[in-house]
C-alpha cells in the first residue's frame, strides 16, 4: 500500500491515486459503489477478503467528478470519517462495516465522499439491507394465496370454530407452496404477509419449533403432516430459563419424565409434538424435551385470550414421557421473538393501510378527514413507527447467528410497541366505527395486545438486551 502522505488537501486537484492516511484510493468499481468509468473489483460480495471503503474529504467543486451509487444491500468494509480539522479519520476494527448511502455531515468547504481503496486483508461478510428480488417474488406469491384463502370473513369463521384453522389450507401451504421448510429470512417474509391478514393457522408455532425437532419430524413438518409448538413460559408469564420450574426426572433406564405446567402455549391443543423446556432434577441447566401429543400424563386445555385469531393453551405434564433434544431455551425464545416481530410488522402495515383508506373516504365538514392536519400528523407518526419496526425485524431475520440475541430483543421490543401504537391510532382514525364488532380494526388491536406479551414483552427484552451487552 502507498504510504508517506498523511491527511487530505481541502481541494485535491485530482481524484485518482489520492492518498488517504496510509491507504491509496483507486478509481475502481465495486457492486454498489461506482467511481466514474471503471472496471469491477473482484471479490467482496460473498465474504472473504475484498476492497475497503473510506470516507475522504473532497472539495465541493470536485464532487461532480465522482459518480457515487451506494446500494444499501452491499457490505464492503470499514467506514472512516472526517475530523473537524479536515483530516480523515480512518476506520478501526470496531467500526461498523457499512457503506454510507449519502454524506451525513458537511465541514466547511469539504464534502465526505465514499471511495473504494485497495485491499488490506480484512475479512468481512455481506450484509443485506433490503429484501432480494426472490424474496419480493415470494411475498407477492404468498399475498396472492392469502388473499384467496384468508379473507376477513374466513378469519372470523375460523376464530369462532373449534379447530381454529383450515386443514386443507394448511396442507396446501406445504404441498403447493413449500412454505413450511423455508429459511429464517424467507420465513420472515411469509410471516409478514400472514400478519397482514391475521391468518388462523399454526404456522408461527410450527416453524419456530421445527429447528429443534429430530430429522424425521422436520420432514413431516415440511410436508404439512406435523404441527409443532414450543412450551417455555409458565404461570409467571416469563420467557427465560431462570423462570422454568417444570422438572425433568431421569429414570435408571435413561428415560425422561416431565412434571409441571406450561402456559401461553401457541396452538398447544392442535400440536402433534411439543418442545418443552424443563429443569433436570439433577441440577443441570434447563434443557429442551420432545413430548408427543398422545403421551400419557399430558393434558391440554384451551386458554381464553383477547386475541381469538390465535389459539393458546395450558399444558399440564404428569410423569409424561419425553425425549431430550439439543438446544437452549434462550435460543428458542430468540427465534420465536424474531419470527413474531416479522408478523407484527405485517399486522401494523395492514392497520395503517386501513386507517389511510378510511381517512381518504370519510368526509367531514365537506372534506376528507385525511386532509385535516391532526389526522395527517397521526398517520405520519404511524408510518414512522412502522418503518422503524420494519428495519428492526428485517435485521433480526437477516443477522448472523451470534447477533441474534441482541437483534431479536431489539426487534421484539420495537415491533411490539409499534404494532400497539399503530393499531391503537388506527382505531382513533376510524372513530366509533373502529370499535364495532363488524369492523376488522379491533381484531388487529387484539392481535397487537396479545403479541405484546407473547414471547416476552418489551421490558423483558430490554432486560435481556442489557444482560447480553453486559450493561
């Protein structure tokens, strides 16, 4: 690498081979960043070693010489800054590996610009900041399906029925659309769409329990032949290992039996298998156990909740046979929280759409109520809440495995608050109409309030985040 020149001139005469600190700027191209006419730089988009990115100060009159296209879906390297004395601050190992889409500050006659510089051997991985084309295609396909099988009238029929879901639709989702065997990112897309229509189906419960099941049961889940759920919380309503009181006793022949009671088990009455958190009697850490629906000593009873579109149950275990599974309670709750956050985004999005549609159509004092400043502000704040939640949920769905505890905690806290705020304000925009039984606005409010508590409320997840960050 080039060395020997420290700092940057306020108005550099040329942009080629400009030395920034001890890194040489090169007029070359990386996907997402273009510096004039250049050839692409190989590597970097799929991890490994690749070019770095630095923010360097350039005189305003030279900014026009640089054509900058920074797409958020690219993750290129470390980002530097500019000190008040107009000298560059090079990135450190702790700096975020993200490309700035646009300059974020102005210092005198200087203008921060992103440059691609020659490789220096740092390893990094790509970060995705927006759904891919394939994911958007999946979203459209699922939205079309759900518009057909889960209109509002069907939601109301199923929420008042005994089973709580349509078995034919469940099998169709698996056989025709392969929705039960998706990865975490694609699942989040599907869950958003299901949240939009308040789908009555055990999808959330099954896909969050599936990763902990043995291979044969995972195959059954993928084919729509097995419904699964997780059972972690108990009477305390807390979703952490420290609150688990159910006991697992191991007999001399090596078999496990569970004793205890679980609450708020999503689709607990419909599940064919349950992933149960229990504390081994020998004092070992809380573990996960597989319990089959027909096991002796297993008793399930439906739980009356404010949200009639999602069934929950109380599960009692009395010397119930179980099989030990791999995994931890913390990991289970993280995946459940991230998945529910995606669903909450979809519900909030639909609640906002209903509010906007009503604000356009409802006329008062000779004009649509959406033209009044108070309603405009309310809708704008709802949109802000939604977009903040969308970003948090997307990060939780796409982050690396080691980032999931923090990302899931942030997403669940943010999305819970956003959904409740948007659903509540949607009721306010609708006025008295929104509180009537025949209107759907109250169904989204009910789902929002129920989801606030499910898998941990915002306070719980902020506590988990503080513990994870050792604050």
